[in-house]
C-alpha cells in the first residue's frame, strides 16, 4: 500500500488531498511546512511526497533540497499557476522532483474533483519512480555553455527550404531534469533541428524553453505558429496545443494545432512524429523516446522505424518512469536502447 506524505500549509488543501488519496487506497500522513516534512521523511519515510512550494518556516524548495540530500524520495510538487510558482516548479524538477500538479484556485473541492484521476495517477506513478543517483558537481569550465554575456554566436537561422533531417524527442514524467542533461550536450553546429514534446501545461512550456536556452549551445525556444524549422534551434512544444510540422511555400514550419481528442496526452508525441512522416523521408528522421508514463509516441515511432527511420529508447536504468520507452521497446520500435547519458552522443552521430 502506497504511503504518501502531503505537505501543505493550507489545512483545507491537506484535507481534500487526504480524502482523495485515501479513496485511492493510499496511507496518508500530513505536514504543514517544509521543516516538519523533513523530519517526517527522516523518522518515517513515505513512498512519495506531495510538496507545496510556498510555506512558512521552510519553503518547498529548501525542504526538497534537504530531503534529496538526506533521504532521496519521489516528490510531486504542488504549484500555483503564477510566474513565480512556475519558475520555482521548474527549479524543483531540475533538483530531482519527479512531477508536479497544479494547485487549484477557486473552490478547492470542485477543482480537485475535476482532475482527481490525474492526481492519483501522477502520485502513484511517482511512487514507483527511479530516482537518479546524485552526480558530482560539474567543473566550473563547463559553465561556458550557459551563454555568458556576450552571447555565444549561433548558426544562422535563415536557411530556406527543408532541413537535412529532424530530431524528434518525446518525454514526460522526469523530463525537465533529463532534458537539462541531454540538450546542453548538443553542439551549436548540429545539422538537424530538434523538436521536443514535453507533457506540460501552457504556463510551463515557455519558461521551460527560456530556462533551457540559458544552458544550451543551440537556441531553445517555445514553438510559435509557422516558425521556420531550421538548424541551430531546439523547439519546445507549446502546452495547450499539439505540435506538428508542415510545409508552407516549400519551407518546413511549426504548426500549433488544437489538442486532438484522438490523443490522450498533450502536447502529443504521436501527433508530432506522424506529421513529420508526411513531410520528410523516414530515413531523415530520428525519434527519441524518453522517460514518462503512458505510451505516447510508441505507435508513431514504431511506424517511423518500420519505414526506415531510426529511433532511440531510453533504458530502464536511467528512466525516472519507464512507461513510454518500454512501450516502444515492446512494440519492436526501438533501433537502440541507451541510458540518458549516452543519448546526446548518439544524436550527434546519427544527425549528420
């Protein structure tokens, strides 16, 4: 039976989350601030934690850092949809939080009822997550990739027509931290543009792109309607839409489509890969299926491999949640299975 620790300074929020998780068969404990949460984790470790960001005595980020240092535990952040809350959540995900849920506004009970299944699924999935072992701090010289002023020169982005190829990355639970490992390792002269589908709501994908842009040699941007898809750029799918590519006047462009009911997860990995196969030969497309729950991308990437494209599935050993890569592997759709630490180099080798 899954033991969940709910950490929130709102008694009402603790009450409603407790009822929701108890109904799902979980054992529930609560804490009203980060300091109490740290002691709870040390004295009686839970399987998973839901952790509010803004709390008295000790905020969520401080508590998260102490928990990850003392007794690493799967954490789902509870985030408000404010600019400050979004940035704090992205920082938490980079620090090792597995996932996040949006803190409801208005009537809490009604808001939670509307997303009850999603909340339970996320917490249940996080409880089974594989936490990465702490890594030693990177040498100071590697901070060069974070684009100090003046900015590092970027390859020109005015190449007309079709790119040489496309790298398509699908990722979900555990994704932001994994993207911060892989994307900064891609060189500024990578010939193929990169399009990333990270399952996230609209208020998070822009800040995620901005955060990654500070760390990468390639330019990272949230995909905007009818942007040209050109080398030297990484496009992050905009939340609230399904990212696709299409051809306009002989030029490959980004298309932000309304979320399609045919797909369960959004932005949709399957939708992006399927659209790319309508525009380019499969041999010039590289699909990368990474950590996340569910099966989004497995069907289209299996089709990509069948047509002569190449695909990478992240291995179980490095996946926070192995659902999406496992689905691709079990369908026979993975050309190769690699840990996250080896994926950037394989992209470089294949995108030539």
